[in-house]
DNA sequence: CGTATGACGAGCC
DNA sequence: AGGCTCGCCATAC
C-alpha cells in the first residue's frame, strides 16, 4: 500500500483505550518482526493533533521511550493514565495486564 | 545507489 | 536489576 507508515498507523488505530502495544508487536503484526525501530520512526513522524493513538505504543520493557526529543513522554503517560493504565514505581506498565492481545 | 538515522529488541557483563 | 553493544528494517539525503 502507500507504505509501511500507513500500515503502522492502521494497526495503532486498532488498539483499544486502556491497552498498550509494543513496537515489536506491531512490527511483527505487519510481517517484519525486526522492524520495531521503523515503527517508532513512523510514530515519530506523526504531527501533533493526529487521530492516531500513538500514546498507546511503548517499548518491550513496558516503558515510554518518547522522551528523546520532546517532552511528549510526560504527555503520553498522562494520556494513558486517563485510560486507567497503571504505572509502577519504576514508571513501567504491566504488559500482562494492559498489553494488547491483538484484534479480535 | 551507498550512507546515516531512529519513540526498538535481545543478549551480555 | 541496570547499563552497554550489536543487529535489523524502512525512509531520507
């Protein structure tokens, strides 16, 4: 289709509120289990105010990785807490509890 | 067409 | 448990 990005956005849009998915999980779903970095790159290309729930995507450690070049990490955490996602003392999410199991 | 980049992941120390 | 290194993939230049 238009490209890998569009596919990434399509999958991210499927993630329901209160659930989170990892970059690798999305990459695997798209058929490229080793393209996790590219997934993160696709999300980083999203403009502010996008309809894509990019905040529901975190790394395999259950942690937010967006703090690199912008304070979006703080915003991401706030948005997730709005959806009842729980963070532990280390700022990590329990993927066993909030992890997205995929589309049904 | 070759090199560099990037919101990752798994392995090793 | 926490931090560092190498590997992988899809765009940009």
